[in-house]
């Protein structure tokens, strides 16, 4: 299996459709809406085809993973994308990598912890608030039927 990751800087339109297909037009988290399409992104390729995309935003010495999607799951794509964003964040002088997921995303929660991230905060009811105020298309329950209510913030200190 030949996996490769390449960086696409903001303003490039290549692979933006993959971001929109995976996440819709915007992401709601931390009480605000973020459009991931114009952000820098890491594109995962498997045998020359797009197999995943990670978008990120650097603010000061923090790097936020805004979206991550790799398909099929469990084949190392997420690991490759996260390793690549850690390297990119370090290169850009970041001291912390962080992201937000939801309480229903059990597979991702385990993945982030195995990757070495810690659960830094839980925002109880934040998804309910985002659904009401920012993005009404957020589903009431995840794919496993778990009701979606809370945001979980994971972080990794970069040294």
C-alpha cells in the first residue's frame, strides 16, 4: 500500500472538493463556524488517488486540526495525516496541536489518545448550542446512534 501525504497551501483549489465532500461547507466548533476549504491542507494519496484530507489553521504558536478524514478507516491514513501535521506544525514554530471532536466519535477518541493526545477540555452542550445557533444540519446522533451533545478538545504538546 503506497501512502503519501502532500501539502496544499491556501488559495489552491486542488482537492478542496474532497474537504467539502467529507465535511459539508462549514465546521462548527468552539462557538464559531469555520470554512475549511480555503485552509492549508494535507492530502493523503493511496496509489495516486486521494484517500484523505486534513485541514489545519496556525494561529500564533497553536496549530488546530480543523478537519481530518481518511478512507478506509483503520489502514494507517489517519496516522499518516496526523504525523504530517505534527511535522508541519513544528516547522511553522507551533508549540501545541489541538482539535475538537464530538462525544459520539468513539473511534476518533481512541485514535487521538493512542496518538498521544490528551483530553484537555469537555464543553458540555456545545454541540447542542452550535446546532441551534450556527449549523442546524448537525445530526442529533452519530452513526452508532449515540446522541451528539458535547465537544471534546484534545491536544498534543509539541517539543
